[in-house]
C-alpha cells in the first residue's frame, strides 16, 4: 500500500550494514525529525555503508526524514534543464532548535538539506507489465545518486569512506543559481 513502519525502515538500514553494502538507497520519507534514525545512520556510516535518502516533495522551506539526518546523504530533485524542481524539499536545519538534545555533539550548528540533487522530474521508469511511465519526486532522484556512488566506487581500487564519498559528491556537484 506504499507505507511501512519506522521499525521496518531501521531494520532495512541495519540489514544493509550486515550485508556489507557500500550504498543503500531509501526513497521514502516523512515529516519532522525522527531521532530513531540518528544512531542507525551514524552506525551505517561508521561501518562503511552510505545511506542515501530522498529529501521529500514538499518544496523549499520544508524537511523530510530520514534525509534531514546530518550524517546521511539527502537528495533533492532537478528537472530536465538541471534546475531544482519546484516540489523538491529543502531547508536550513537549526540543529539545536530542530533536533534539541538528541543531536550528536559533532553536528554543526546548522546545515542545509538536500546535500545534492539529481534528475527527479518526469523520469521514465518501468512499471508492471513491461511498460514505462513518467514519475516525479525525490524518490526518483535518490536512486540516480546511489547509482553514481556505485560507479564512483567501481572506478577506484581505493576504498573511500562514506564521508569521503558524500564530500566528493557535494564538492563536485553543479550549483544552480
């Protein structure tokens, strides 16, 4: 029915780590700041699994979870001409105001989401029955970024950490006006 539980999502993240997955895409989200994701995403990053999450489809000035967890990689959506899509969620997170005491001490006082954006508007996708249809949303963009991450990893004999991958994606991404 398109829904799930926080417990199932957390279990999926933990399973990705147990399977020694390099990158795991979570094209899902909810509103608010769900503290349950903080430790599981931190643990994933420490164990070498980059958690990629769609930022949400509620437009600028709003946030989506788990993409608003600082340690993961939040992905917004762009359109066919590489402009940020109107629906793509993004905001400035004030760590103290938004997370309060549950925020890890090493997080910055404020940060922006998403970290990067990728094609997510009118993306052609397969559907049941061998057909194709266009879909829009950050859930279409996050898999692009997970795929780029996999390509980056396959192109090197080095073993970059999830933090190094995230930093590279952020630094090398084109920045629209």
